């Protein structure tokens, strides 16, 4: 399955972004209220400056305590982002996520972000694909 198909299967809420300079507390509130695992740090909603995940916030809280919440996302975001393209296979994306040990990946078209997929989105797509293959094989074996 292609990344493009995964994007089409997601609800069209768009990608949740925060601007550079947003406080960690504000980002954490967005993560909590939207029930999402990561936000993209972007000056304009299209260019990716970084990504901040729940893990980043918790890691910083554990390291520095609650005072870190007044700092900006710029100080904890991952700036070296690994992205994917719409024409990549789900298995390729899953491998990138596994190798990099991250759960969210922006979908890029050149330098512009066109979507965001999570490891859950990719696993769901792959399970759907496997179920269809299983049904097709069973149909061939049973003569349907």
C-alpha cells in the first residue's frame, strides 16, 4: 500500500502544527486535548522545522522538572526529520520508523509537508493489506 492511500484513509483534520517559540506547556496541552502523540513545529504549516512528541515532553520533564514547561518547543524538538513521499510503500515507511525508533513521519512533497502519518496508521494499512491477501489466497485455494 502506498503512503498516498494511507493519507486518504485518515480523517482530513490536517496536520496539527505549532510555531517556533511555542511553549512546551502549550504544546503539551495541544497533545493532550487533541489526543495525539506529536505536533509538527512549523513557521507556516507547510515547512517543517521540527517535531515534538509526548516522549520529548516526558523526557524533558524527567530530566529538568516542571520548570522546563516554560521553555519553547525549539529546545526539545527533533530538528533532523526523516520524512517520506506519497509514492513510498508502507513497508518502506515502517522500516524507516523502526530503524529510526520514531512513531510519526511527515509526508513531504519537495520541501512542503502534505500530511503526517503515525506508525499506527502504517500498521493498520499493512494489516488491511495482509487481510486482503489472505482472503485472495483462501479464495484461490477453495476455488471461489
